[in-house]
C-alpha cells in the first residue's frame, strides 16, 4: 500500500528509521508523516497518537508487519516505524 512511497523516499534520503529516532525527530518538529508497522506495540502507538495531536503530522498504518518493513528498507532487523522528514 505505502511500499512504493517508502522506497522512493528512502532513495531520496528523507526517511528516519526506527522508533527512537522517529520519536526524537517528532519532538524536534521535523516529521511530516509516520509509517507504522501493523504489529507495532500499543504503548508506542498511543504515544505516537498523542504526539500527532500536538505536532500535527500524519500517521499512516501500513498492512506490513515489522519484519517486512525491515526488508523493504533493506535492513536485517525489524522496524516498527519510519518517519518522513518535512
């Protein structure tokens, strides 16, 4: 669903990989969209919704589990969320 958009932005260098890095950049106000894996933990997702109300970025829930999201990004580990820089 969002795979092509993720790949295009990865090639352009606009994607932040990982929960910690994405949340750090959200707090700085640098994120426009967040792609979330289908099996992202509830605690992290609640935090993300809270930050979204404050910062106004878009949350896009993918149908991909975190291991497939890692494979799309060509990483040997699972990825729960990706942030798209403004």
